[in-house]
């Protein structure tokens, strides 16, 4: 089976840094995705990690530890437009679709 | 714009109605998916089509009936739905590499907000 946990809601200040954690228990783990979803819109791809370590892409970075079943998404220099839900999703061997966590709703305040 | 379109964007229907949701992808992908997103719950996979063949069906009630006439189009036919079926229905596509464990990202459409009265 698969189980994915991430905080329900987070609040941060414009210009600050925020870290959104995700823990997972998955048999046949084959990679972890982060998606961003603004209210009423489609989820959009942010990052993909399959090996341990940090992947940096502009203001966003994603980290993975396969041995700990743990990932985080790091958002730097927060902007108001970063207010959205952030979805952690896991890929597993033998499954063609992703398994999603419930999402973390981030509110960026002035 | 992700290259995946869905119509209609909003749908209100009674429990005795029959309606269909449409998804079209313009990315040349070979796999398409239906997900259900309810408030404060994870995205739930409903169906997966790969090369127009249904390869996964996640114990979805028979009142939901998918159809994939070609690799670019995916439908979800709805009949005799229940109020608890009210949710956001998301379509996605990806380029699956058959015979390997390689996985490519899924591109999502904007969804259809369904309300069942």
C-alpha cells in the first residue's frame, strides 16, 4: 500500500523562506513529484526527485531522502502569487499513475 | 495552458441526468487519466488509459463510465450520480515508456467542477 502525509495548512510572510514536508510509505518507490495548484486551476509540475539529494530550480528546491521516506519543497523569496496548494505525489513501480497526498495549502501574507 | 483541455468547466446535474465530461490533450502523449478531487482529500485516481486501452480501474462505481476513442481524447460518461459524487474531476496525460519503470510527469487539465443535486 501507499501512504503520504503532508501538513494541511501553512502560513508564511512575503519575502521569507518556507519548507513544506512530505513523508511517504510506498512499496516499489520510483520517484517523488511536487505539484502546485492554485484554487480552481490545474495542478502544475514543479519538481521530480528520484535520487537522494537536492534539486534546485530557481526559487524552488526539492529534497529527497529515500532511506527516510522523506521529501521537502523549499520556497525562497516568497511572493503573494505563491499562495496555493502544494501536492506531494509518489510514483511506484508497476503503477502507471501517481499517488497524491492531501496537499498543503500555503498562505503568503504581506 | 498545459496542453490539456477539459469541457465543460462547470456542470450541475440532477441524480437522474446523463452527462459526459470531455478531455483533449494536444501533447502527443500515449496515456490519459481521470482523477477525482474532493475537498480536503487527496487526488483519487479513477481510470488510466494507455494506448487507448484501459489499464487501470480503481474500484470506481459503474455510474462512471470512461471512453477513450483515440490517444488524444478521453470521456467520462456520468449517469444516476449521487450528491457525494460532487467534486472536481481532473484529466491528465503523460508519455509512458512501455516496458520500463521510467515515469514521466503528468500534465493536468483545468478540471470540471461537478455538482450533483
